[in-house]
């Protein structure tokens, strides 16, 4: 059964008025055109993690270089998301979206051809540049491609694809490393690009805000401030949270972001209108996103390693076992999208975070040095269902909180907060983990895992409380501010 047969609404045609013949595009094709490039960049956020041991051997990489194979991508991606959205608004969202796909793919080729750690780190950073244009604009283009009555459903499908990318990252990395050469982690992006580019050109129409001037000062201040903050976060566990360079980076980031806020309050065409944050639904949803990624992805980072250590398993074997958790959003998110308008996004997010907290706490209670995998499947499924109930409502509420023409800015801001929350969660929970235990053996790992995951549980439950404060039907923001 095809996607459109499962949901007949997906077969609704979408007219493309700027095409020569005014083509009628099936809705499912527009969703696929937005989702495939997003899947590609989301997958690469995690796919390298299972190949680090192989990379250490083949490239003779140090521990610090291994960290930068991951962090170089995260750093450039998180810092330029709002910039990518702003460039799309000014020069054309489809045009910048395609440019992001091209940059990401060329950088993937560079990663596959890399012979040294320095080359791989450089191309991973360039991958992040391309991804920063793809991720927020995929959501913006989708919101413009579907009629209002079907938007929540379409966002649910989009969120399900995003959840699939999260699920398949560790598995795909492990499968490629076990069965092929590590370079194929990056080469597989090339055929995706070959499919995605003509699909985007055919199925999506161009949209932009040409009358809006580019906020170059805001772009520079935001990118520099976020770069300093994310750099401090990823170095906190390694160099010490109270070390001079980490504290210095946090201070520099705070100053730069304060200057960014001051600038945005006075510039006629801000990159991020501060009026967004006067809308309670938008502000609280951003907090919910940060808490979810902090607690869930920080915990998942450690639990994925736990599955490789207790008992010893290959990366592929461990990745496959996480699917009980990470595949759930693919099935639940489309359902949550359909329920968002009926039940309210805030209520669904609260339910999702509550289920995630219960699942994480349950895992923490049963996890030990001799725990059977069968004992973990139940709580993994509960946590995964919770993720699915957060993904789709988050996108719907964020886009519904602002005027439609500012969907890119809102999406970029939310994705930025989400990525920073995830990076901070991994760093903080890793710090708690090494304080009370370590990776030296099964018992030491469990000793560190338990207090770290309890921190994640507490943050997730705090996010659930915030979600209860989200109004059911937010009004569009006053975008003049």
C-alpha cells in the first residue's frame, strides 16, 4: 500500500502557478521533495558516530580529532541555521534550498576523498554549511506547498521522516562500516542529491520576501555568538566547565548574543523579529524543544554506548537494538500531526515528554551489568512513542505562531534552539557520567549511566510542565516588531 493510499489526502493536487503549464503536483510528491534532502542532512548528524573507531585507525586520528569529526558538523550547522533561513527569505527559498543540497553533496564527496583528519574535519564543517540551509527551508517550503487544512498532517509525515533519520543514523553507519569502507558513509549522499534536485525543481515552487533587506549585521552577530556558545558546550566536558577558555567562550557568546538582541530590536528588517517571543506558544515551544533534545538525545548518546558494552556488541548490533526506540516516531508522528488541531499541540507535547520521561526512568531502573535486552524493549517503545508525540506538534505550533511569510525565520530559530539543547544535553550528561563512572568496564559504565540519565529525566519532565502552558490555538505574531 502506497503512502497516498494510506491517506487519500496526500493525493490532493497542488497547483504550481509559476510553472509554464500550471502543473498539478500531488501533495505526497511535494512532501517527498521537502523530506528527502532533510532526511539526508539529519542522517549525517549521527551516522559518523558509529564509525569513529574505524576512522581512528584508518586516519590515525587522535581523540580530539575524533570529537571534531562530529563537532565540526554540529558547530557549523547549529550556528548558521537562522542565516540559512534568512538567505532563503531574501534570495528565494527553493534556490537557497537547492544551493544547500549542492554544497552538502560536494562536501560529502570531499569527506569521501579525505586522506587526513584535517581534510575530513574541514569538509564536515562545510557539510554543516549546506545542512543549515536545507533543514529550516525544507519546513518552510513544505508549509507553502500544502493547503492550510492539510498542513498538520503534512508536518506529521515530515516529522516521521525526521524521526526515521534519527533512527537510521547509527544503524546505517554501523552497516556501512561493517560491510563496506567508511567512505561510503559519505558517498551514499551523492545518489540522494541526484534524485532530490530534479524532484525539488519539479514539485516545489519558488517563494521569497524580496522587499526585505538582508540583515548582515544580525547574521554576523548571531553566527558568532552561537558559534562561541556551541564551542564552549562541546568543550565543556573535555576541558572542564570552569576552565578559562570555556568560560571565556560562554562570556563572549553571551555578549555577542546580547548585542544581537539589541540590534534586532532597532533594525527595520530584523533577521529574527523579537515580537516572536511575545507569543507564548512560540516561546514555550522553543523551551520544550530544547528540553526534549537535552534530555532525550543526551540520554540516547549514553544508552547507545551501553548497548555496545553490556554485553559487548558491534556498532551495527547495538544500532539495530535501538530501533525499538528510534523507529517509533516514524509511526506515531503522522498520527500526532493529524491530532494536533483537534487536541492541541501543547497537550500532545506534554504527553510526549511525559512518556519519554517514564521510558527513560524505566530504562534507568532496569539497566545493569546483566540486563537482558528484552527487559529494555518495553521502556524503549514507551520513550519512542513519546518522541513521536513531540516532533509533529512542535513543527505545527512553531509555524502556526507566526505569520506565514516568516515560517523560515521561525523554523530556523526553533531548529537552532533544538540543536543547542541536544549539544548541551550530550555535554552535561557526559560530564555527570564521567564524574560517577566511566567507560572502563560494564560496572563503571552503569555507575555513571544512572545519575546521568536521571538528570535527563528531570529535564524532560520540566519540559512537559512547560508544554502544558502552550495555548491551544496561538494567534499569528505581530511581525512588525
